[in-house]
C-alpha cells in the first residue's frame, strides 16, 4: 500500500473512529460479542451462595460505567451479606479525579442488584460504609427473604447506550413521564429551547478542551480495546463495535489501530467534529439533578438514572450520556445557572427516538474478576 493511500485511509477511518468515545457514563453496555460474562468461576460461586444469588450479581454487572471500566467489586461475607466496593485500578483519575462518575456507576450497579434480587424473592437492605469516594468499601448489602416481584430482567441485558440514529423529534410528554416513573430530579429540554442550545455549544467547547489535554487522551487510549485479543484479555473498556465502528472501518481499526492513534492530532480533531454532529441529531437533553453532591447522594442519583435507563427501550428512546460539561470546571460551575435549575446537574443525557434499536455489543467482565468470597478464607472465586 502506498504511503499516500495509507494516510488517506487512516484519516478517513479516524473520522469514523471518533464516534462517541468520549468520557461520561455512556461508555459501553450489554453482553457484547463475548458471551462468557458469567466466567469460569460461576459454578464455584453457585456452589457457595446458590444460583439465584449468583445470578443477581451477574445481572447487576450490566450497569453502565464511564469508559466501560466496570469499577465495582463484590465481597461475599456470607450468602446474604455482601460488601460493594470499587477497584482503584479501574478509577479514571484524569477525567474523574473526584470519583463522581464512579459513584454514579456504583449506584446503577446497586439498582440492578436490588431489582434483580426482588425478582428472585429477596429484599435488600443497604448501608453506606464509606466516608469518602476513595474508600475501597462503599456499601454493605443484606438479603432477606421476601415475595417475588415481577420484573423483566432482560431489560438489564438489552439496555444499550446509543450514539447514532437519533430522530430530531421532541420527546412526547407521556413518554417522558413513563421514563422518569413519577420521580423528581429529571428535566427535559427540547432541541429548540435556550437550555438545549447552551448544552449543545458547551458540550462542543468542553470536548475541545478535553482533547487538548494529553493526560485525558492517554487515559482514554488505555481503555480502548482495538484488537480482539485485548477485548478477550480485559473484557472491559471500549471496543470498535461499541463505538459503532463496523464493516471495513471496524476491520481496519482492529488490525491496525493502537494507543498512539488516539493521541494523534487528526483523531482529536475528528472527535470534536463528531460531537458537533451528535448534538445536532437528537430530541434534546434530559438532565438528572440532585439536591446534594455527596457520596450517598451520587449513589442514589445513579440508581434513579438506571431506573430511567432501563425503561428507555420500551419507548424506543435512545440515551447517550454526554457529561463533558460537568467534567470541565469552567463549565460545571455555571451549568445549574445556565440551565435555570435549582438543583445541581449530575448527568447530562442526549436523547431521542431511535430509527433502529440494535442489540448491545460491548464487553462485560466475568464474575471471577470482580467477586470474592470470604466465607472460606482459603478459597477464592477467581480461577487462575
């Protein structure tokens, strides 16, 4: 291949690659092309705590997280007493230095766990253990027998972050009401509103700031699994399929892309251009707010967000968290005032009816990688 032709292909692919790989809770969702998300230690876990309890943890693992880092850990003290924490090697220190988005992800994980537990006939009592977002142990959970609650658990598996294919059609008030389920702390701004216009412009500007920060790009590069080999090895992070890079472009990046390409000038420029196209294609924004921004409040906000997210497919509504504004101090400090909100925004969601609602395609870590059993100290769920 000639140098000029290769350069043309690289630049063409970079424009496609920039699709949606920005920070935010959007990351990646779903079971993905690697279906063994229960892991080799699943049967061992079943033998210790029972299949229903093991499945509760498995369903919880389909929660969203920034860059798809899946930061949660589960330590099983007894079959009905668990400790939920976070893994330091799965924190995003550059884009999320205060672990704000990590706590939102933990909240979504807890919501999945509590919902699945109810479906299996358990009531869950939670208690916050941590004093700050950096404590390794965040919450304790206790399962108690209860009546089964009907719930379509498949929603957790099918939930997916959408980046393309949005219609520019306002969200119907009835559909918005269905999404939020009567809960407070959700505001919808249609495309022609003043708030939506500010969100569009500020998201582009915040993205432009982020791509110029070397540490942010380097962190992003560490979490992209360009090759199939890396996808199988890590089972987390962003894959080409999850970033809507398919066909010839998908083949190319899986075989020829690496971390250095994420740091390239053309890649950064294409990222900003892609965000411009994304904000122009939507039904506006849904903002999730919280009265406080402490540890407990963020976890609860993550739970509310996940409850909404799990309803979205039922109304063919796509959700794309784009919280770049909240990750950049100069924008975050004035977001509430610009949006005319009394409470602090915690999640910024680009939304819209979907032309198509494809199945999830991205990676999930096996239970072995984030679950530990301390009932028998000499034994571990992990299979080396």
